[in-house]
């Protein structure tokens, strides 16, 4: 996650650099998919959820035991996700205990069930943050989410949460089909008093892989980032405060750094770069972890094909601090990156971006990320510095290879 607003404040009010721990053992933010059951059918769902019961999910006893271990391990934050987490039969037993055990507790939901007694109980638990997914205004959101009326229900959820004093954020996945809705969604945040806006870049996992041909073109991504940076700068100056973050494309940090250099000069850019390099960019396997609905542990929520182990048989804390070879490589700085990412002069800022996209398109988790939307000159490389990877856009429904080396 790239905390745009937080780093934007470094321009106006610089603070000393804090170094993030780069080697294990690490205490990650844990994103826990409690269930695959969900009342929506989103086109980009990385868990391929549906409105049915799926076999093999953690029992109540297994879930509570895992929760106790997470508390003992002292993870910094826990995000309860799904599917739709509110569809888990024992959600209102898990969440109150989680509130007692972790410092920061968040709920990731589609928002359609946040009304009546349900939202009252969510408010009583005391979540630090409730993130609600909306992927466009009105019918566009409903098409993306596969259910008519999903937008109206999610907006009701936003309003019900705000009425109870819950900190609310909107989450938006940028694609070719909905990018024009971004300005309207930012206005919606202002109109509804939303506290946070999260722009997610598409990740090629689950149904997001099947529909990766709908990923936003690079020029759309640059336009979206320009809009978000101008909006975040307004917030720094006291206009329409909104906490803006982006996720799943750590090249955003490099694009932001170039924006600072152009607008505020080298001194400001060098200061912010020191902060960004201390953070180190992509956190998969280091600052973020995933427990899926079956209890399998992954480097992040999109690495479903790589499993470190299962909380059904081992403690999460033991798995995360063990000798897993992929975790060891993900925690290496610099990572063993190849191609354009390996040659990049700013890989200390983005950490090599999202490895799962490289894996999905090439079979190699260390190949370049095709979603990097910066030019060679913007990342400090020249033609010939790396073996060029040409990616053919995925526009069909098959899973044929979509890459070749030129």
C-alpha cells in the first residue's frame, strides 16, 4: 500500500526518516479471508467467491485458536475480509475477540449488509476502519459487482457507518471500463464525508486474471495518479481533507517522486525519496501476510498458488518466522529482480512492484511487472540495459500464454 497523503505531507512538513525492518522475523499486517461466501459476483474477485457455502473453511475453534496466536504474536493490524466477511456464521464472535487482541482492526466489506442490527453491532465492536468497495457510480458499479442494486446498498452502508461515527473508506479498482468514474467517486467522498479513498490497481488473480484484458491502459493510470496527487495536495493545504492511498502498483511511489521533483525541486524530492526508500515499496512476504478461507498462509492475498503452510496444523507465528524460501527471497533487499525491474534505478523505492503479475504472465516471480507505467527514462534506465519483455494484452477468455521476449 502506498500512502499518498502521508508522503504528500512530507513536502510541506518534513520529518526525520524512519527505517523499516527489512529482515525477519517480521510482524506483518494480516489480511484474513474469513469466508468465500459472498452475495456479489465481482468481475475482479481474487478469491472467486459466490453466494454458496464452500467446504474446508476453518471451523470456529480453528479460527479462534488462530486469532489467539495472532494476538500473542503481536501483529500490528488485522483486516477481516472475504468473500463477504459478514457472511461468516461466527463473524460476531471472531471480531469482538480480535478487537481485544490487536492494536488496529479493520473490516473489508462490500457494504451491502451494513444496515439495521448488523451495522449497530459493527459499531459496537469498535473497528478502526471500515473499507467499502465501490467500482463506479450506479449501474457501472452494479455491472462490475454482478448484482443490480449493489451501488445503492453500498452507499447506504457508507451513510449508516458515518451516522454511527465509524471511520469509512471507499475502495475502487481502476479498469478500462470504469476509469471515467474516478472524479465522481472523489466528489462522492466529499459529499458523504468519507474519510479515506483507496485506489487499487488490478491484480491478475482469481477472476481478476480471467479479466486482465480490462486492466487500465498505462495512460489511464497516469491520468488517475495525476488526479489523485492534485487532490492529495489540496488536502495538505487544508482543502477537502481526504486520506488517499493506492495499492497493488508500487510504481505509484516512483511516479509521485518524479511529480515532486518537477513541481518542488530536487531538495524536496530527495527528502521524500529517503522516506520512500526506508519504507522499501512492495511488502509481500514482509509487511503483509494473508490467511485464506481454508487456513493457508500466503505472502499476500494474491499469491494463492504459493502456500507457506496452514494454520490448521501450525501456528501462523511459526510459519511466518520459519525458513520458507520464498519468504526469504521476498524479504531480500534488493530482490533478485530481472528485466526492466532489475535494471530500474528506483527499485529501492518500489521494491520491484507486484510480483504476482510477473508470475502470472511469465511463470517467473522475478520478471518485470508489466503494469509499471513509467517510461525507461523515468526509472533511470536506457534501452539495452535489460532484456525487453513484450506483453500482448489479454483480451479473450482463454488462458493461453500472453508474453514473448522480443
